[in-house]
């Protein structure tokens, strides 16, 4: 019971903070919309797409990159909420959380879930705008995409949590953003299909396939058309478990990650 | 004894931060006095289980912190040196959040929070953002918040850092009053003027407890500052 009360409070706090920071919502929406409205329009002519599952007909480039941009929202949110963790820790509110009488894994999971829910809301808003922009999404897709987005959010949030446990200073974090976000995003199927990448470089295509972000994007892509991509789902699930376990290890009091902050 | 620490050692790499620290604290006000770098914050990190020590036992209100961490944490109120208030949330929201982390919600939370706000004289300001409060009020709010779940022990790590003289005196008085009502208070500081003659006093220096008695007994008729400087070898 205590655990559920705490979970609700952590979710509520995250939601209040999100609503309170209007700039954050606008920034979160502008980033993928710039890619959709401008990048995709310019890129459409350059990239020819063949018919590959889950698509059953020729699609526009805008349609192709929507799942990638949903993944991008989850990626940025995962990193941003862990950025707030680094910041929180410095501000002391992480201490408040970690000294409450609940299992640490539950507290960290609650924090993770809170970030993921915020990310889900942004994704749904973006998807709505994309649909108005002319990207055709089957109505059922709005529903089936929810679990895929939740899992992607948890996986990327867990990665962020792991990074926040390893990083002691805010300054270092900016560097990791460059070394994590950009490689993860560009070495994935978010902007171009893997077969296209394989034409350019088989090695890069392999790196893309191994990237858990690719797996998350493919899971989202299929879920948007009410289909399950089981290998992608399995890999994303595995990555979530690995990142989650590593983050828990990072925050283990025996390992003493908090001691440098004492 | 509400706090019992036995044989606690902790090192950062090669540097020994705490060396076989043992002490116990009874209900009332006990000051943990030490110069900067004495190991106070490390001790606080261990007492609040932000991290754990490879050797030593900490018992809080009858619960072994290593074996029953949640039971021990539930009996503990903590005020950290760094502010832990969410400045963007209202005063009330900050209190609601904390209460929920301790499993207190609904009507019970409302009642306790209302009582806390009235005790602080902040009932009218409950819906203002915490940012609107001055430093002294924020600290008082953190102390009141740390008591919402009615702990047996209140730990404060240099809680007057950054406050003006009047706010500092008010907070020192306030926490002495709480201790007089039967709460066990452990107050870490490097300022001797926050310690009263009848307070329990632990002097920590270079990771070791140098003195453990009442402030009056340790001062032995001299001003406490003089004794403290003599013990820690700092220039007067």
C-alpha cells in the first residue's frame, strides 16, 4: 500500500513538473515536428523506399520516419529525465527519495515509470499532429502503439538512469548526450531502413541492427500498424532488463555511488 | 538508546574517512561537532543509508540499518545540508509528496499537513510556490516535513548553513524545543555556539570520536570553543 501511495505521488510530481515547465513541452514537440515538417519534406525526393513490412504499399518518407521520431521522443525524454536525476541528486531531492522507507528498486522504478508516462503523452500528441499532417495511421494503431511506447520509454529511461548513476557531474552529462543520443539515433532505422544502410556499408548496417534503439523503433513501427514484431520486442525487453539491472547496481548503497556526493 | 553506532569504519579509496566510530545517542539534543572534513557528512550518508559501510553496525530506534533498512528509515526524519525542497511546487505539494513517500495519504495526510502548516504559521502560504519562502522558512519547513511521519529520531546535517544570524538562532531554539519534548536529535555542526551546556556532545575529528559526554563536562569550565579548538588542534 505504501509502495502504491509513493508511486502515485512520484507520478503526480513528475506530471506537475512537466505541466509547470511549459517550455519543456514546447521544446519536446518542436524537435520531432521540425524533422517531420522540414527534414522529411527535403529528404523525400532523395530516398526511394521499397515496400517492406509492415507497409503494404508505397509510403511517403514522412510515414516512414514517424516511428523513428516517436522513438526520438522516448530517447530524449529518457536522457532528459536522467539529466533531471543528476540535477535532482545535486539538489538533494534524490536523497529525499532514497531515504524513504521503500525498496530502492521500487523507488527507481517509480521514477522511471513517471518519466515514461510523460514521454507517452508527448508521443501521443506528436502522433495526433502527424495524423493531421497527412500521415495515415490505422485507428487501431493509436491503441496498439501504447505498450510499445511504454516499453521503449522504460528501456531508454533505464539507460538514462544507468548513465546518471555513473556520472557525477552535470558537465559530464552533456558529453554523454553527444556520445549516446546522436550515435543511437543515427545508427538506427529511425531515418533510413536497414537494407538501405546495408547498401552503403554492411558493417554499419550490422551496428544498426545491434543497436537497441533500432529494435525499439522497429517494435514501434509494427505496433503502429497493429502488428507485433516479436524479435524486436524480445530484444527491447532484453535491453530493458539489462539496463534496469545495471542501473539498480549503479544505485546500490553497497556500491556507494552516492558517497561521492556526501 | 535511540541511535547506537558500533565500530563504524569507512574509506574513500586509500583515505580513511571514519575510523572505528562508536557512540550512542539518547532522547534529547546531541550535537555532532567537528571541523570541516571531519567525516560528519560521511557519517550522515551512512546513518541515512545513502551508502553503506563494509564494517560496523548502526541501530536506529531498535532496528539494525543493514538488516531492516526500511523499518529503520521509517523511524528516521532527515534534514540534509543541501535543500531538498522542490521550489516549483507549492508548500503544500512538497509536504504531500513527502507524506506519500512515507505511505501517508488521504485524510490522514491532510490532517498532519494542516497541523504542520499551522505549527509553522504558514497555513496562509500553503498554496504559494516554495520558491517564495525565505531561507529560514524553507529550513523550518524541511524540519517540519521531516517530522510528518512522526519519527523517533531527527538527523540534521549542518541545517543552519547559509542562514542569517536571526534565522539560525530561531532554528537552533526550535530544534532544542523539539528535543525537550522527547525527540532524539542528532545535529551535525561545526559551530560551537549552536551547542548548549546540557546538550549531549560528540566531537568528531579526522574520522574519530575525540569526546563523548555532555557539552558542560567536555568544556570543563572553559568556553566550549576553546576546548574544541584545543582538541582538534586548530589555530584559535
